[in-house]
């Protein structure tokens, strides 16, 4: 163990691993204010901030413990660096912001890593500036870590915090690289499953037994039985995983019973709650009985989370799904229908919609338990969530109004059938066969949500638009309509491949068919649809018009949409040029986007053509000139130019982030072609390919330094006339060089 200053730690590649919990300090003002006050009270940064544990892997240091403090320090360092250009440069050098791998990153969490890269490169820190930045994606709104980072920086900006940048670099940790011990990876797994000390549960055992009111039970034997259970189900895991599971299970009960969040099973912190009777062996025993019931159910795999495992690729550090299922199993022990309803609702809100927060769910589960099985989970949601949620400390309900409306529809369908619904279904991914007592509506909602994850991600568990489309004027829900629209959306969005351009036909059909069509705006950019969130926003912005559109396009097949485009392509709007054929949209095929940007200077659109979002672009009218000569998006460099059938003359285009040009050339000469739609003019510039002064005499051209230039004036864009003038110029050049 050694003392390390922040400046020294940033010389390493520090990674927050995937198994770690979200960054939350930034959302808890009372915590970070106290943390900053501690820094202020120290002189010249001479302060130690406790322990920082890490585990080495492939030359990187994975944080096991200390993530919240370290992340807060890096964000604070970024904020302070913006006050001085010298410090800004120093911060970027230390963090390696221009490198593929920054010195501190959430690399295993792609969204967070990209957000931090863009943030540190932007030089902004207020909430308004960040949310208005072109690199900020809407789906960041649902990322707790990103929200916390923004909140922390915004608070720093609004309060105008003053602190010395160099002093902050001087604060230190007791640094403990655990790979230098015999525990190594075992400790890494344990601490990252939030069971910080292997014997935390054992430390609590005597205190729990001392304070237990029920003295008739042999609690020592009961405890042994619990450990034996984890031993039996551990599979091929190391023996130490039993302690991990015990620690996590008792911590889970502690959080459920106190409606509080605890990063680790800390005996010192738990002591007060044990002495107050908030957590006791009898309650733990009840939950363990529920755990055994869960092990006999279709959801037994969720128990693996106690060992620190992911389940079916789903990360759930707070074990929200497991906690909810345990509450269901505790008071609805043999009701497999209730178990599945709890699972589906929590999974949908947590994994698909990303709206479920830990403490509000704990409070709702407390109300669920307090009914002692007298009410279903649906009834508890309807009574306490949405508009009925009333908690000043946590104003956001675990299930929002959209979820409540969906649950109400399901509940009404169950009530109509008097709980006698029985439909034969096969649910292969759950590994069960048989009769399940669910209403048709309930089963259909689950089917659509599951399919949504398997292919496209338009709905992400939020079926409110689909439900709205499926109701008549009186608000009555029609299940057949719901199925129709769900299937039609599946046909339109079969699941994008890696390029994301196989649905260009849909993009074109929307341009000419969607009433008052506008691309989705992302900051200063507009997109014809790329991220799943883009498509969802397009639907959210135009729910009625989108319904009209899909009502008109038949079965949604490429053939029906092509026919639809032909019928509607006479509709003229600002984007019709992108819809008449695939030509303009094809230019986006080599980019990770389908984006354009207004070029007000030329009254045109830049089409982004290369690499990641927004690195190279071509103006729409330049692209249409290229089209007139037979070139297309593939002719993006001279080696790929399109020969026009006159000698060795060929056409291609070059583009960067700011400028672009169509080029016609042969070995000796080249003609640069640029169109300005605002001026309704096209400039032709003739020059030697070797950059020597041009040795030609061209009629109608003006000699400027080494080249000839001519401006073609037009009343309206006419690519044929431009082509004709270029051909005439080529012929004149060829005649002079014979």
C-alpha cells in the first residue's frame, strides 16, 4: 500500500469496470458538497481521501473501490481547468483526451465513455450548454451516470466554485493494487459484486444473533443452512463465492427493509439498524425462504446476481429484478403468474425503458410487502405510481404514467375475464410449456416488448404510441389493431444491420408521405433516422401523421413502399431531392449516420459522407452535378473517379468537414466545380494538375494567378446546363493541346 497523488494516479490508465455501480455522487448534493468542503478545509491539497483499490488487467487499472470519489475528482479537475487555458491544456494532456484510450474512462460502458470524450473536448460544463451540444444524444437522458455527471458540473458552474487546480492534483489516496496480493482476482470479483470484505456477513452474525428476539430457533444451524444452499448452487465457481453471495444477500435484505442504498455490507454502518430492529435474523429467514421458492421457479437464474454475475447479458448492480421477485415470492409464494407479472413489469421499466430508480422501487416494494399478499403488484402500481406517487424526497415514481396506463389496460382485461382466462402458449426463452392464466392483451404486450428487444428497438418497452393508435374515438382499446400496428412496425424496422442503410426506402417514403415532414434535429444537425432513438423521436413528434402514413403504405414491404414513393414523389418539400431515388442518401453509406446540416451561407444542405458522424460532407447541389456526369458516392477520390467517355477525363469529388468540390480532370488539367444555391451560380476553375500556371487561353474565363475561373449564372439550378458548359470547356482544352 502506498500514498499516491491524483497527478500520479492519472499517469496510469484507470478504468471503471462494467460491474461497478452507476456514478451517483453527482446527483446527491449533500454528499458532494460535504466532499468539496473537506477539500476546502485542507491546506494546499494536503489531504488523503481514503483508499483506492484497483486490479490490473492488460496494463490497465480497474477500480474496485473508490469510484465515486475518483470520478468526482476528475470532473472537478475538468471544471477547474476551464478557468485557465494553461490548465485546460494540462488537463487534456493528463487525461489523454486526444488518445483512443483516455487516462480515466468508463470504457466498458460505451455511452459513458463517448460522453466523457466529447465533454472533455468541448470545454462546456453547464447543463444548458451540454444538452444543446451537437454531440449530446437523447438516449443519454436515461443514463444515470451521465445525468449525475451533468448535475455535478452544473452545480459547480452555478455556484462558481473556486479552488486551486494544482492543489487538487495534490490530493492523495492510499493506493492498494490488489493484484500484488495472493487474493488478486478473487478480491476483484468480490469487491465488484459489492461485498467489499469477504467476512462482512460473518462479522454481522454475532450481532444479529445477540439482537434477535426469537430465541427458540437454532439460528446457528439456520445460518449454516443458508451457506449450504449457496454452496450447492455455486456451480463451478470458487469456494469464496459463497461469502460473496451471503454478503450480497444480507445487504439486499438490509436495503429492502430500510429503503436505503448501501454500496457494501459494512458491519459498522449496519450495526445501528440491527440494534434498532430494522434488520434481524427472522426477516432474513423470511427472505431466504422466498429465495428458495424463487430457485424452484422459472426465474431461478436471477439468483446468480448474488454471486456478482450478469444474467442474460443484463447488468443490474442494484439487483432490482431480484429484489422485486423476492418480494413476490415472499407473499405470493406459489403464484407463478404473479411472479411473471412482477418480472415483466420491472424488467420492462429497468432494462428497456431505463426509467426505474433504486430508492423509489424500494419504497414501492415496501408497500407491496405491507399488503401481506392481499394485493397484486399491478394493484400496488396503480394505487401508488404515476400521478398517485407522492414522495418529496424522491419525486420521480418507479413507474410513470405511461406504465400505469399500460398496467390499467391489462388489469381491466383480467377483470373482464373474471380471472378465468386460460390460453395455451409456448414460451421457449423462459423454458416452460403449458397453460398460463393471462389475458390476451397482457400476453400480447409482453410479446411485443420481447420482440422489440430481439429486433428493432423503436418502442424500448414504451408502448404508449402503439396503444394510442389502437384505440377508437371513445378510447376503447382494440387488440386486433394493436397486433396490426405492432406487426407493421416490425415489417418496417426488421433490425438494422451494421451499416443501418437497409431502410433507405423507408426514409424516402417518409420524406414524401409524412405530413409536414421534418428530419429529427440533433443540435445543429438533422437526421433522416439513424439511432433507434431518432426513429422513436420522429414517431413521438408526429404520432398522428405517422399513423396516417403507415395506414397508406400497405404491408410495409420494399415493393409497396417503392410504389408509394412513385405515387407521392410529386409532393414537393425541402427534402424531396432525397426521396426521388436513392442517389443522395447513398452518400451517407460510408458514414455512421444519415445526417445533413443546413448551410445557410449557400442555401443548401451538407450531406455527411465519411467516417463517424460529421467528419466529411458534400453539398446537395454539388452531388447532383456529380450525378449529371454519371458519378456517385463511390467516386470520393481520384482513383475511384468515373470516366465520362471523353479521352481520359473523369469525374470525382473531394470533401472535408468544411469544404467540398466536384472535380473533372485528366492527367494534365482539372476543373473544380462548385455550386452556390444562394447566389444561383456555379464556379468553374481550370488549373494544371501539377499546380503550375495554366498554359491555356480560354474564352469567357478570367485569369486569376495560376488558374482560370468562370462564374455561370442561373435563375434556377440547372445541372444539364452546367454539364454542357463543362463539356464545352473540355473540348476547348483538348483542341488547344492537339
